[in-house]
């Protein structure tokens, strides 16, 4: 299975997991000129931008550690673009969540990182 199909499979698994926890999935694989975010969802009052990372085993390092500062900056830029173009406002309460899938274990980290002025 190629990487794209494999990624899509785990993103779908993450979406199902999040829905079972009350998230409303709004977008999958949202792309813009600044990059891509795996999932965008509503969780209560929050609009969440969600990165999904999968690792087959511990030899590759943990899935959650794969969301590097560079990826965090990309996600922040994508979020601002999404808010301004799709939501037409920048004052919605937002956060960045990460779903890590290590083998058969799924871990959700809510508010995994903050977007700061340095993110841009």
C-alpha cells in the first residue's frame, strides 16, 4: 500500500475515533497554499485543527513526537488561512490537537501546542 493510501486509512480511523468522542468532522485533508491539515472539526465551542500521525512501531519513534516545530508553524498558517477564507473571521476559539496512532494504540492530545507570533 502506498503512503498516501496508508495515511488516508489512518486519518479515517482517527476521524471515527474523534466522532465517537463528540467531534464533528468538518474537513478532511484541507489544503491551501500554506500547506495541509489532516482534519478540521468542531469540539464543543472549539474549532480544532488536527494532525494525525501513525507509526508502525517504536523503532520509528512515537507518533506524537513527529509533530515538529516546523509542522506546527505550517498548521498555524493553514489555520489562519482557513479562518479568514472559510469562516470569514479570526476570533473563533481554536486549538490544535494531535492524534497519534502507535500500532493499535490511539492517543488524543487536546491543545497539543499553541500558535504564537513566532509561528508565522
